[in-house]
């Protein structure tokens, strides 16, 4: 399988390049070429991760290399246009989250993928972190979705003065939906604006319910005193506590305790190197397997509309998102996202 990568910047180099290199070392893919508008970045990426050639023009690379799959790791502002171009050419696509800036862009990409039945996967890496995989397995074994009473998820960062933190918060939104194993029903959002920290800086609290009846709360704090991320899941006779970040707040580690009837039933500690612990290698390997075997990668663009609607709501500072209409077959954004008076 010939792989090409579009985007050779910092995030791609820190996260996705090592995963691609590891996959190539284990056989089954050929790192054909990488591309970036910055020629120096493209050449550095090529040499560091073992790609054969580097390009500065995407279409030239595609025409010459005829890749079997493409990784798209670019700024969110250009994701949609580039993804649509790739999908229209029928090339399986692995793309960095979020898939566009909102639901309108997501729908453009979905239409391009659906038209040619092109495999695609969005890089929501939490789903593939070993600690989240193990948590999901325990839930599947012991607790159907409607047995989960509550999921509390906390994402804190230090000094993240992003004008738009929603594109990071979407990780938490997706992780909760994945662990709930149920679509969101309704979510109410409150905001703590901090203009003295910078334009757009705010903390978010999302309180809602899933279709299963599970109550959820997401606490998003971009400028807290410590970088951390984790969740607590409650059901009758069961509590699962998981930490996604290590003690230093910087390295993804993965630690889980499953308590049952007030006794510790299981303790899980993720091992392996960073790209294994943070799910980056797992998600990429799953995408490659899906393309090879001809099954649908997950999560695909079709799986991401609720996450994108909530991300967009955070950006627009909406106080409520009601997904009731989606169950009636409507995807009209004005019916899904509403502003309360």
C-alpha cells in the first residue's frame, strides 16, 4: 500500500510521522511521498520518517505517486477544501480532527466521500488509547448503554490562550460519546469568559443527556494550573476512573481503576511508547487495516456530525444544543442548534 502525507508541520511531525514510520517498519505500507508548501519542512519530514520523495504541490504528488491512501494533517481552515479534492479522486483518506470548521464543511466532505464510497477516518485518537479501549471493553462486558448513570469528563490545560479552544475540546466531546455508546440527546452549555487572558479565552461546562438516558458533564478548562485529562463513569455497583495523562501532565500514559461493589475489580496501566499510549499508532493501524480489508474505518466523517455541531456551538457561544430533530431524520442546523432566550 502506497501512502502519501499532506502536511509536514509541527503536529504532523510530533505525532503522525512517528506512527507512519512505525507502520512502515512493521511492513504492509510504503511511504511514497510527503508534501508541504514549505519545501524545507517537506524535505525534513521525508528524511526523518523515511519517505522516498518530497513535494510542494499536492496534485503533482498525487499524479506521480498514485497513492493507495493519503494522510491529511493541515490547519483546520484548509482541511475541507483539501479533503474534498482528495475524496473526489477516490483516494482513501485519514484526516486530522476536527474535520473542518463546522457542520457545513463536514457535510461537503461527507458528500464527496459518499459519492465515490471512499473510505475515510477522522483522527479522534482518544478512541484508540489503550486505557480508553480497555474502559470501553469493560463497559461492553458488564453494562449496556442504558445502565450508565453518569459520565464526568474533565479536560484541563495550562496557559492555553487559544482564541478558539473548541477545536481541542472536540476531543472530549467525542470521547464521551464513544464511552456512552449512545448519541447525545441534548446539551446545555455555560461559559466563563476571561477576556483579560486574551480574545476568545473561556472555560466551558457542558451538561447533557444521551439517548440512552446517561447524564454527562464535560468540564473544559484551558487555563487551569495543571494539564490533565480524565473521566469518571458511574453505574449501579460500578465506578470506573480513568486518567489519560501522566503525573507530569505532559505524557499520555493511561491509568484505569474499575471498582465494583466497593472493591477494586481491575487496575490497568497502559504501556508501550508514546504513540501507542496516546492512540496515534492504534488509530492509524486501524485505518490501514480497514482499507486493506475493505471494511468501514471508524470514526468516519459520517460519525462526526454531533461532535461538530457541539464544537460549532462552543465557538458561537450557544447555550443549548438539541439533537431531537436528528432522530426525526432532519439535519437542518437551525433545528439542531438553538439559542435560548
